[in-house]
C-alpha cells in the first residue's frame, strides 16, 4: 500500500509554546487514521502544517511523494488533498447544488475550459456527489436553511469534488449529536474505502474513533504518545492516564 502522507520530524512553535514536537507518522491509501489527544495537544496545528496554512520550523510533510514545504494551501489542494473544516464552510445564499458545482468547477478549471456542454456534465457530476452523501433531495435549497448535519454532508461532498487521494478532517462531527456523528463517519468510511482515499481525522467522541479508525495516533503537548490499532491504543497505560482518564 502506497503512503499518501508522510510526516517526518515535524515541529512548530508559537512564541514559547511548542505546539508540535518532532512528530513523525505515515498514512497509507484507503486507511482511516485518527489523531486524538486533549485540547491543545497540537492536532489542529498539525493539520495546518499538512494543508499548507502553516510552515513548519523543522521537519517535512510529503504528500503522494511531493515534499510540500513552502507550498501554499491552493498548491496542496491541487495535489489532490480534500479537507473539511472545524466550522462549516458552505455558501449560505447558494443552493446545495450550486455549492457542489462550484467545487467541481474549481477542480476542473485548470484542465478544461467551460463549454456549456461541460457545465451540464458538472450538473450530473454534482448530483452524483449529492447522492453519494445522501442529500440529493435537498439540492435546490439554500445552504443557509439546512440542518447542521446536512451541511456537514455537503462539506464532505465539496471535499470529494477535488477527487482527493488524501482527506483531512479536523473535527468533522463537531456540534453533531452522537447518532449523527456515527452516521457521518460511517458514510465517510464507506466512501473512502471504495475510492481508496487516505483519511486523517480528529474526533472527540471515542466511540466514533474506536469504531471507524484503522489506526490511531495519540498526541499530548505536541508529542506523539503512542501509535497503533484501536485495540493497542485502548490498552495503552499512558493513553489511559493522559487522555482517557485512568482505567475507569
Ligand atoms: N496561531 C496560534 N498562535 C499561538 N498559539 C497557538 C496558535 N495555534 C495554536 N496555538 C497553541 O498551540 C497549542 C496547540 O493547539 P492546537 O493545535 O489548536 O491543539 P488541538 O487542535 O489539539 O486542540 C495550544 O497551546 C495552542 O494554544
Ligand atoms: Mg483543534
């Protein structure tokens, strides 16, 4: 299995705070890797180093063989990296379909020009994506009036429009109820396994993490505590102390 993401000895400080310290890990295609750790552990910083929002002080990030140090977020995105945000990022005044079409247009823009025939194609492509995430019946509603859970699904569809090989999801289920969380991650898991996409995600709900992750990395104060299968991580004493609370 090829690695879609390789992180080597990554480090980032903000003033006196070492948000990420000497962090290394890999992610293979088709795998769901959960990054967990208490608030302030450095998870979002790590995501922002990978997606090009932040520059590392040290170390490197390699995405599908490309060393991305110095890349702008848009250049990272062009490599085939999809991302969903902690806060939903759809355009409220546009319809669901328009939001998806924008994402697809922006994916195709650098390879094709916009003939009307092609636009019609995007229409079908957009509806396909909406079907995939289960909200095709909402396609002509404005995003601003949708339920929060549906917005999260649109966000996933927008990320998939880029035909990513690597998907970065920083707290994709933030603000959702437990059942909704499980169903969004189940959907994500089905889609990425079919498309052989590697996923790095953070999640506070341990039920969701242990149900859907193939592997888990645990951070605390910017450092890697441990890495392993859900079973290994669950049994790790350091994890129980630091993160889960002592063996309850
Ligand atoms: N832009 C920033 N400026 C200053 N400090 C930051 C910034 N971003 C994050 N930090 C600090 O870095 C540490 C890691 O934060 P963060 O990556 O957001 O953790 P997590 O996502 O795991 O909660 C925290 O101590 C946080 O206060
Ligand atoms: Mg965070």
